[in-house]
């Protein structure tokens, strides 16, 4: 099909919202033993990830994350925890970008 536009000028914008605030974790254990522990905390924040997919398939727009998570605030002094979280997010973004 022939479209009357250049593929380099058209993109689809996608908004993905992530939230696990309502996630219920159900576990079980044999009688007389302790309840299993969940080793990761659930986020209390809803995030919005914005991505653009260009019609020609070239990735020219980085994805953007919007969040109310106070750990992600750039106007606060960096702490060891914030630095570790930023590094983890950067590594994950690079890992996912390499798959494209």
C-alpha cells in the first residue's frame, strides 16, 4: 500500500502505564512452617512510559519515563540508594535497547 507521506515524518506514540499497587500476593506453606517471604517490594507509584515508533523502523526518539516516585527526583542530593537505582535503570534501558 502506498501512503502519501514520508515514513521519516510519521510516528506512533505509545503510553504505557505501570502500577502494581493493587497486586495481591497469595502464598502457601506446609502446616507448621513459616510463611514464604516475597523478596521484592511492590511500587507504590504509577509510572507512565512514553515511546515513539517511527514508520520507517528507525529508533530516533528515546523513551521517556514519567513518575511520582520520590527516589527519581533529580533536585535532591544523590544518595547511594539513588545512584544504585539510576544505574540499574540505565543498565536495563541499555539492555532493552540492544535487543532492538
